[in-house]
C-alpha cells in the first residue's frame, strides 16, 4: 500500500465516505499534534456540529465495555452511525492505551457503521486525553450520529467526561462496595441518565433506591431535567433500548431548553482555551525564546523573586 | 476572639513563631485565592527554600495515614519540625476535604512541632490541589524542616505529587490484587524510596522481590540514584527509622548531584506557569472583557470558526 501523504482535504473527504482508515489517520494526527492539525481542523469545520456526544463513566467493574457494546448494537439497530472513543487512564509515562481497539468490541469490528478507537490519557493529568475534543470533532465531521466516550471513573475523569458530553450516563452495579460511596458523591451532579447494570444480581434494587433517594435531595428548578435511573443486564443486551430512549429524551429536552447549546459552547470554550494555553506553554518553554520560564523559576528557587512576580514577568513579555 | 484582619507580614511573622492558627490562616488564603495572595507570597519569599518536601503515595488500603503517622513520630524524635499536607482526591464539586485535620493523626494533634492540614483537590482536574505548591511555600517559610505531602494514588495524582516533591515515597502492601499491577507501571518511574508496608503479612517478601526485579530492568546511568525497597509495619512503628534514613540519603545524593536544584526549578516553573495561566483564563473569561472566550466558542459551535483559529484570536488580543 502506498503511503503517499494525503492532504487534510482528501483525508476528510474519505473520512466522510466512512473510510475507517482515513478516520483513524485523522485521529492519529490529532493525538500526535501533527503539524497539519490546523489545516485538518479547518477542513473539518463545515461538517462538524451534528453528532450527539454521550459520555459513559463508572467505577472499574460496573461493565462499561459490555454496556458500550450493548448500546452500539441498539444504536446500529436504529440505523445510526456510531463512533466510540475509549479513554484509557493509563499512566502518562507508559504511553500506549491499555486495551487494543481490535480486541475490544470485536462484535462490531467489521461493521462499517461503527468506528472504535482507544485513546491513552498520556501527557494530560486527569485521565481524559487532551486530544479528546479534537477526536470528537473528527468523528462528528465523519458523519457519526452518536459518539460514545467511555472512561473509567477514577480521579476526576468522570467530571472531565461530563464537561465534554451532551449527555452523560453514569453506570453503577450492585456489590461494588458501599453502594454509592460518599467519596463518589460527585457522580450525583454529573449524570443525565443513571444505569444500574448487572441488574440480575442481588442488591440492584437497593442500589436503585439509594441512588433515587440521594438524587431526590438535589434541588431542581421547575422544568429542569430529572435524571432517570434505569436497570440493564448489558451482557444479555437487556435494557439497552430504554437507555437509548433516555438519551433521546435528554437530547430533546436539552435542545429545547438551551442546555445543549450551553454545553457545546462550554466544550468549544474548553477546547479553544486548551489550544491557546498549550501554544503559550510552548512559547514560554521553548529554547528559542531563551527559555524565559526556566530563568524565572531559577530566580524563585534562589529567593530573588516570588512566583506571582515571576508570573507577571511572563505575562508582560 | 477578635477577627481583626492581620496584614500578610503580621501573619507570616506569627507563622514563623510556629503559631498554628496563623499557618492555617495563610493556607486558607492560598486555598481561597485571597486577594492578599500576592502580598502573602512576597512576604514568605525571604524564608522559603529550606524545607525538604517528601511526597507519599500509594493505592487505597496500603496504609498511607498510618505510615505518615509513623514517619511524623520518627521525624519528631529527631527534633525536626514537620508539616503534613493530606490531599484528598474528592470531587471538585463536593468541596470539603473528606478527612478532617483533627480526626486524622490525633496522636500529633497537640504537638506544636507538627502542623497538619487536609486539602481538597477541588477545582483542579487531576487530584492534586492547585494550591498545593503555595501551601508548601507557607509551611516552608513557617520553618518546617520536612513537609510530607500525602495523596492516594488514583488517576495521575501520584505523578503530580512526584513533580512537586524533593523525594517521593511509593507505598505498597501485600495482598492488594496483582502485586504491582501493569496499570500502575508508572510508579516504577516516580519512586525515590519504595516501602512495602504491612510487612508482617503473607506475601510481603514476594512483593519486594517482584518490585526489585522490575526496578532492576530500568537502565540507570553511572551515579544515578538506586531506589531502595524497604519494609515497614507502620501500625507498630517498625521500619520508620530506616525510611527516614533513606529520605536523608536521597536528599544528600540529590543535593550533590544537582537533582534537588533541578526538581526545585521544575516545581517553581510549574507554579509560575499555573499562576500565569490562571491569570490569563480569568482575563479571557471575565465579563469586563466582554467575555471574549464565550464569543469565540459560540462562533466555533455555529461552524463559523474552528478552535485553532479561535485560539489565535484569543492570543492576538
């Protein structure tokens, strides 16, 4: 196969035709911070803004991969094109994603209406890849109707996913310790749809009751979305239709209430800010600029300056 | 008690006299982003740079609090002033630290030579509080000889702690699943001292052997630090003296080799950068500036611009 370099426009055209290799190459350019990235993003712009981004998060062991699989099957049954981004919160040092794209979700591996990609969280403290918003943009422009972004809920990664998503699904399962742990109280504020997976196991109804009573404590203004608490047995595909219906209902509400627009502006805001801050950090830390930041840091360590004065110096440049 | 507002200089003077209330108030100002922060930091500068910062991290259940307790006792036995910052990776939404300062480490609660503070990781994606470097600066200027920064190793928080610390201790314990999990391979690159706690339990020697053979695989140049692997029973205080000796040895090596200076410059660099980036984000997002960022984000969502072009616009202002 020839490895001729394709222009961003060619790649985007082929991605829009559903060619998995082109989509994959665009996401790689996004991940690697390719020098073509600006051109790629500009080429994607006319086609972006249509996909519904669904975040899927939960503690290890609740069945995220199985649930993703079941949701993909249900969405495909409704004739929708689906993208899946699985974010692996692996160490920034270890590099590669823990789970291969091909090993996972082999059921859908040959379906041209499904594009699956694992991304490592490398280089970004917090668990969600820095490149995720841009990868979403690629899948969106490539014509995905729904994009599932799946991540394990450790650290603050679930909060980061919620900031990216149009609709956030929080997965729970019975027998995962103290039901809804106090330490995970944050999940009560991020879920648009709650799913108790492994609902055929003992304790599922208890988890549902506990969750519902905790959700009931939140004050919600008139007309606010009230997150449903559904039950699934993802390994048997049970309940997936209800989850997709709930996503649809949330999407409809969010569209009418203005919440969808609000979330998308926030997502774009985060994305622009991250790009601008990355550019600034590169500028400050680059050797060409005499490594201004290292000089200021040495002055702080030597007690000749304090960090605020040093930051002022950096911004004055 | 009168709540007269004290000047930063007064507070710093009282903190340097070891007055816990003054230290606590300075750290609160740091956490809250007080408007006095610049003045406070300037007032601290002449006194900072002496404390040795020791990071302590490990998975939930390895005995971090007990180990911190044992190390504090050992350091106090050597007549050193000790600061403890316990970083709680609680949700950024939930706000308060999970563990109260007073409930924890009650053994040392009345010792004027020990200052203990819990900090929530709120407002900062990743698990380590944004305010940690400044809180270290407060404890440093207040005359602490050693500052222990303790955090649970979830997400990338252990990597963040390693970036802050002069010496990083990684705690392990037998019976915590698959020994040293592949997913945690990153710990092999951050520890300066490894401690197998709960060494009276079955499997401790196996964990030690496994860890040593994994550490042996790393290529280390001539003269590099070779991290020791120690055993403790923190609940009985066993092994704490050897851990403190290892910290001392690492400190001596780091001072001679230039590594200590390198790490402190990196810490100051991170701190300056964080302050500058926070200032920029506030400027970009402030209503006074017509909320430039929101306007750019709305244009991206409307498909009129792409995020790179928008970031250029932000930086050109």
